[in-house]
């Protein structure tokens, strides 16, 4: 069963490192993703994130027990940041606040992959020990955040991309609102991505982006 595949990696010596890196990466990435929404909302004049007590690094606040349990069981999780678009001072406040989350993911990926590239440049590719574990974590962190950024920008509710597109294309927002509960679109998207060839889903694209960035970094550094 899918629900047991990921958690079983925690008990297999060959995959324990992968399990640990994914759990650490996803928790940190979702928390900072949601905080980015909160910082952007406050910048736009909405104090809801602070009033609701969500401007904290506590994963339980942003993800909740169910999301953390899903992460351990199936390797997937979600988060939330309460905002009130009526308080945004900018016409494009919705787009700015929504885009802040994926932007944070891309920034985290850039930081992780740059650190990895510098590390490999100065110390080489580690084959074992703590150095190998550290480099492996940076790889997982970089790829996962690229994939999260890409995935969240897909214009399907409740992903951030739907709010960004709806802010610039009112007709799209009205169409979504006319559907009542468009969450079914997300499940269709999930099924499509789950069954798509690896190179065409966000993680496959992220792997190619990582390889291209590390290759470019190595080329520029000679």
C-alpha cells in the first residue's frame, strides 16, 4: 500500500537517510512557505496572520497533526496561512501574497543548491560519512523546493497559482467561483501528475533544473 511505502523507509537502513532528509526538508519548506505568505500579507496591510498566531516557526501551527502524520505515512503534507484579502492595500495584493510562497521555495532551492555547488567545488563529492549525508540533504532540499515551487504555481485551486492567475484574469476567478467547490480539479491534477512520466512531473523537472544549475555553476567556476 502507498500509505506504508514511505514510512517503511524509516526502518530500512538503506533508505533511512532519504526518509530523514525528506521529512526535515518538507517541514522546513512548508513552514517557511507559509511564513512567506504571512510576511507578504502583513506587508500588504493585513494583520490577520499575526492576530491568528501564525507568525511562528512552529510546524504544528502551520501544518497541524494530520499533515505531519500524512508526511510520515505517505511523504506528502500541506500547510495553511490565514489571510484576509479585503485588507490588502494593492490591487494585486492577492497575487503578491500568493506568489510569495512559491518564491520562498525557489529562494530556498537556490540557497541549498548554491551551498551544495560550493561544497562540491571546494571539497569534492563525498562518498560516505557526515559530508555525504550533508550533501545528500542539500540535494533533496534543493530538488524538493523547486518541485514545490513549480507545483504551487499550477493554476488549479487550492494551489497558489489559481489565486495569482485569478487576480490578473478576473474571468478565470469568476469561472472558478461559479464551480462552487472546485477542489475536484485538484484531485484530477494529482491523478494526472501521479501517472505522468517522471520527466514531466514537478520532481522530474526539478531534477533537470538542479542538474543544469550545478553544471552551469561548475562551468562558470571553471
